[in-house]
């Protein structure tokens, strides 16, 4: 005689859990390093955007939601894409 067991599983999503995107919400470059993850957790962007725009004199504005003009981001992205290939998703 085999004992039948009814196993039940529950999946619980914790409210504080945030999924990290694969690409930076600001510049759209692929986030590849643990430093990118650290910057995303603090500034919601990759390390490069964090260093360039989120830290320093813009820190308070950044926390309030300020982001650079898309033309400025694009100009920086062109320069950066020479060094780091952009992953298109």
C-alpha cells in the first residue's frame, strides 16, 4: 500500500523585491557588471550613468526624478558605443 501525499506549494512575491532590468533605463546599454547592479540599486541606472549624471552636483535632482535631456544621453551613448557595444533587446 503506497501512501499518497498531497504537496501544496505557494509562491509568494515580496513587495520589496524589484527585478533588475537587463539594460539601463537611462542609456539603454546592457548592464554587465556587479557595479552596474550596485548603481541600479542606488540610482536606478548603470554605473556609467550613475557616475556621469546621478552623482555629484546632480545627486539631489536625480533623487527627485531629474534625468538629462535625451539628446545629451544620445551624444554620450555615441561616444560610449565606440568603447562598449550596445546590446539591442
